[in-house]
C-alpha cells in the first residue's frame, strides 16, 4: 500500500511540538552551562593540605568569594615527616580568573553557608607579583577550625555552670546567716 505524499495537520502539529521542545531544551542547556561556567576554559593549580575535612571532588573553588572553579582531584600522598602535606588537591580554575591569582595568593578552606559545606577560597594577589601558571602550587593559609571553637565554648559553659553552683552555695550560706558576713 502506497503512503500518501502530503503531510496532515496532525503530523505537522507533532513535528512543531518536537521542534519547539528541542529549541527550549537547547536554550536551557546553554543557559545552565553559562550559569555554572561549564563551557569556560580552565587551567589547573595545585594545593597541599594536611586534611580535607569536608572537601570533595567537584567541590567549589572561589576567588575572592566568587565561584571560579572546582576541585578536580584529591590525592593522598605517601606518608612522610611533613604532616602539612598529606593531600594534594588539583584545582580547575577558570582562565579568566588567572589575572587575579598571583604568586603571593594563598588558599584557605572555609565554610560556605549554615550547613557547613566546605570550599577553597583563593585570595587574589597583588599586581606587582607574577601570575601563577598552570600546574603551579598555591600556599595554604591556616583557617579557623569550628570544631575547636565549639570544644572551647563547651568548656566555657561547663565553667559557668560550676561557677553558678558555687555562687548558689555562697548566697545560700549568706541567707542562712552562716559565714563572716
């Protein structure tokens, strides 16, 4: 049986819906890629850290607080006497940020948001210093350890509770007429 050579209105409507859906999908992919910097050229930098508590591959890399790349790889190094260099991080940073990252730039691990997501934040260098080239190493700046702060705060609360108990016994004695007062 021979097929008709003309296109029916129903077939044309289905074809138009498919074409419009593909156009919307393409525009959405391009916009998402631009927002997440998926299509930008990147270059690699290296940082050595003692521990990567909370960091993960694919995690964010910031330059002056703005998203500029991702952590491409976290690699364990051979155990040695240098405890400041237990892990090697390979960072993929947007090439357009290369002008900001200089030899006096440093990187630190910081917390992003209330949930405690960890990111690497690179401090921009001064224009008088040379640019870091692909494969160069960033120096690590010490960062605030929130777990240590919470432990110290817990000890302080315990001391306040003990002090309040002592103060209660002293004032109870005064009210009862005990002591030199």
